[in-house]
């Protein structure tokens, strides 16, 4: 898996449908080349690689997925926005040794 390709897909929000992801993952789980969540042929983390449409199995067990091209932008609604506030700890002055 090319990290650049995966990064580009992630930024663009290009992911396979859940059904495709689950099918790919099921195929990988049955494969003799899976060791502890990693593929011994391409050295990927299968739970990550399987999300990206441009990716395929190095030994041909599943293929890349054709991306749908749409003229209309995909609208994503965000119900909640998480905020992170910094934690400020008060520093106590050190006691002088006598």
C-alpha cells in the first residue's frame, strides 16, 4: 500500500462502502498470508488498507474499486463539534532547602 495514495484518498474522503470493506476483511482473515493483522505479501495493516478504493490485494484475492464521479459535491453534516481546551496547571514555588 502506498502511504501517499492512502493519504490522498483519506484527505479526499474516498473510502469504500462498509459492505466492500467487510468483504475484503473477511477475505484477508481467511488468507494464509495474514499474520497478526498484517499481510506478509505487501506488509500492510489490512484493517487500514481495506478502506481505500485504489488499493488491491497483492496476490489478486480482491481488486480496487471504481470510484463514482459526481458533478455534485458530497455534503457532510456535522452535528457536534468537539473542542479541546488546554489544561493549565499551576506551578507551586519550590521550597528552599534550609
